[in-house]
């Protein structure tokens, strides 16, 4: 239903005054905060008392609530976090937490059709007393949580000092909200621990449900304990982020250093003429080897494209090695080397009978193949599959066929292969 978004930059532009000034300002409005509030649901995180910030709202229903609050409720409305951020935005009665913050509207500014930026201040916690029925929008009767009047105890004071110490450590690692946190720490008022904790809570980058737990904790000592734990967790995250950034920067610096040194070394070698670049030498050898091959035009075109690409690649990149291996394979192939086939059936039978006893079916199949070659006048690619246990003559039959045709024989062991694509490519 709502689009409540506030960027860190917007928060930074709305830095709070001192804690004493905020406390005085809040006291002037707490007494007049109405008991009946129009409610606007928040999606991401709750708003705490004492903080002035801009919120963006869109949609006709939200704008109607804001206008009604300004016209009939002195600019007061209630901000309450949704229990499920993924609830349908068009849901008129979303599932909300029972504790929220009264929000005093100070200024509104349209920034798009059916969209307003609302500058306001969180005033005071409230608890839902009852839902006012038969209303076009959400309207609650609320009860405000009163600040304790007794003197701040030693335990709470100790918690506040610990929080202040952790915030100072956090400031050294995380510059986000530095101005606001510095101000909060410098104006730390142990007589107003609730307000100070709320100001700090507004600046934490933790999940909305966790912040809602802080908002719902009315006991100051318990709230301080929770806040101290969250600030410590935030500090640990900042330390990890710093370590990661340092590792990345160190790695990048090393790579840049190596790159510049290699470039300088290459320039010095070229200037002195004492040694060629390793990449250049390797490319020359590869070009020479490929030039010696009798490549057809189609293969020559592909080789030229790959060589041009190889010249532009960094030798340290994986693609350089892949391209080089591809060109080396092409250069190793026997381009332009052919053998003259001997398709004499008598010669083939003599070779087969000399090398093998029996196996008449296999011999007849091979001789039939040769006869078809003689009849057609050309040899088409053909595969003969010989099946049998080890030692029955499968490999020797292949050697005999090669000898009968006056062809070279190559043996490829494919033990363990399960996919013929590994052979065919």
C-alpha cells in the first residue's frame, strides 16, 4: 500500500539537533498528540521518536490519509510496520504490529503524480488500544508510552557508556551517518537515555523486524541491552567489510603493479633490442608452423581470425590459453598429407589370410566393402564395429585392414569413455 523509502543521503541532509533541543521540542508536542490517529503502514523498517526525516508515499489512498491528518489532526498520523513486507499493497487492512510511532508532518512536497515526500518528526511510541471500525482508511485509538520519571540507574548508565564506546569504534570503520552519530555521541545525555537510544536505532542498518523489537521494548535497561548487542553486530560487519575491501584493494594493487612492471619491461626490451616479448616470440613460432601447413581457404580464414584475437589478449587470461591450444591443435593436424589407397581385393585377401586364421565372416565383410569401393570409384567414411573379449584379434584385424589398403594405422585407447562425443568432437 505504501512506498516508504528514505535514502542515506536524505537522512544525512536531515541531521538532528542536539539531544536537549530534540527533547524540548518533543515535550512541546507530546502533550497535544491526539489519541486517535490515521495509520500509514510501513514496509521496510519502523520509525523511532526523536528523528526528523523525509518519507516518500505514493498512491491515492496514502495521499488521502496524509491530507486528512493535515486538515483534521494537526498533521499527526501513526506509522506502523507491516508484519509481512510482501503483503499486497492494495490491501486496505494489512496485518500490522501493535506498536508504532506518532509522526508529526512538518512539510509535504509533491515529486510525481500521486506521490508526496513528507518531511516529519517521530514524536512518541504508542500502543494500539482499539481499531476504529467503519472507516475508509485505517484509524486507531492509541495509548502513548510514557517516559519513566525516576532517576537513571547505574546499570542503565553503564549500558549507555558501552553503547557510546561501540559507536565511536563504528565511526572509525563506517562513514555512513558519521555526522549524525558523531552528534549523538557528543550530545549523549544520560538523563534522556530513551531518546538517545531511539536516535541511534534510527541509524542502524538491521532488519525491520529487529528494529520493531527495539521499538516494542519499553523497559529502558532491556532496550539498552538489545541496542548494545545490535551495535556490536554492526561493528563486526563493518570490520569484515573493511577486511574484504583491504584484501580486494591489495589484490588489485598487486595486479596493477605487475601489469605496469611488465609493460615497462617490454618497453625496455624493445628499446634495447635484446629480447623479444615472450608472447610475440610464441606468436611468431605459431604463425610459422601454421604457414608450413597446406591449409584450405576455409581453415586459413579461421586461423587468421584466431591469430588476430590472440594478439590482443593478455597472456594471463584464460581465453589466451584456450585460443593458443586451439591453434596448436590445428598446426599439428596433417593438412595436405594423403595416402594412396590400394583397393586390390586379391592383395587384401592375402593379407587377411596371412595374419588371421578363421574369422571368415569378418574377412568377407571387409572384402565386400572393398568391392563396393571399386564399383563406386571412391571411399566413403565407414566404421566397422568389432565386438569381443580381449585377445580375440580386434586390434590385429584393424592393423590388417590398414596394411591391406596401404594406410597408416593409429590406435586410440578409449577405455573408460562413456560418450562418443569425446571421440567425434
